[in-house]
C-alpha cells in the first residue's frame, strides 16, 4: 500500500483553528458516548433482558442470583437488575477467579 504525503503551508492561526475544531469534535463525541453509557448503566433490566444480555438461560440467571453472584432488586413482585451492578459483580467475580488461579 502506497502512502502519499502532501505538504501544505498554513498560517499558524489556521492550524490552531483546525486543531481546535478536531479536539472539540472529539471531546463532544466522547461526552455523548459517556452520557449514553451512564444512562444505560443506571437502567433497570428485567430478568429476561438481563439473561439475554449475558447470554444466559433464565435458570442460570436465577442460580447466579441465589448464589450471590449477581445482585438483584425486588420491587413488588418483580425482580430487576441494574446493568452497572451486574457488570461490576461479574467483573469482580472474574478477577477473583483469576487471582485465585494465579496464586
């Protein structure tokens, strides 16, 4: 693959403007992604949604809850899961398992 290099002469003010625009665009995009991630992480999921997201059967999900692997919230007769708590608990369990193996 051949790369072509083009050199152009720009006044310093134009170069600063170009850099400022690129950095501003990247910051805005990152802010949008972080905001969406935060909104999704505080979202409650049903058993079915959680099982689907984790690629588990409902039986396995229930077993994980019963064994304290995944935390849940009982609201009325519903069992709900916070995505950020599910991710954190699985991450912690995964790290604990690997740290135990390596010792």
